[in-house]
C-alpha cells in the first residue's frame, strides 16, 4: 500500500505546538547530558590526576599542550587537538582498576587480563583494548570450547581476548 502525504505550502502549518515543545525539551536534555558528561570527566580528572588543573585548562582550550601527572606515578603529554578520547579512556581504565601502561602516542599499550600481561601495538590500541578487554564488548559470545575465526584481526586484540576466555582454537586473519 502506498501512502502519499502532501504538506501545506506554509512550513509552520505542518508543525504543531507539541513538535516545538519536543524540540525545545530535546535540545535542553542534550545540554544537561553534556553537562553531566563534563562533570563526570572533571571528577575523574580530580580523582586520578595530581595536576588536574592543567587538564581543566587543556579542556577549556586555553593551553595547547599539558603534561598530566597521574596519581599512580605515570605521566602523559596531551595535545589540545587530540586529547579527549585517549584521556577519557585512560581515566576510565584507571577508575576500573586496570594497570594500564601506554606509550606517549597511545600506539602501544600494556595491561593485565585474566592473569596474563598483554602488550599490543597499533593505531588506537588504547581504544581497542578498552572496548574489548575493559568493557568486554564480546562477553555475550561465550567462546569457551569453540573455534573462533577472527577476520580483520587488526592488532590481534579480539583474538587474544577469545583465547584467554576459553576458545578451543582461534584463527585470526588480517589482510
């Protein structure tokens, strides 16, 4: 069945008061969500970074670069153009209690998982490790006792994850 709707020539005659209210509420909920995200981000900085004021100045864009000193003794230099994701992932990993060691450019990361020390290298390795190991985005797949074929294995993070979670055999391909 084909339904053809025609709209009136006057654009505001097609939008009711409830539509305006919905748009208004949606916009302000977005602002509130952003405020909550920045607040939790700031709290993580205070909890895990000794010189958290430098992180705040960097977030506000008043500084081009900052060397942040974490409370566990590690230090990283973050640049204004590309600091948000790596800093957030590092803060979340530390908040969850993971002992993450990363290179300055975050292309290499070392951490413990399932009693093993793992070292991975590659672009966005911190992001991949966070998603696969710390968030356990594949935990619902239950690989125990199964063969796993990982096509597009990238840096091998998922192959290692499945192997450490009981896969009988893991075959990984990266073109």
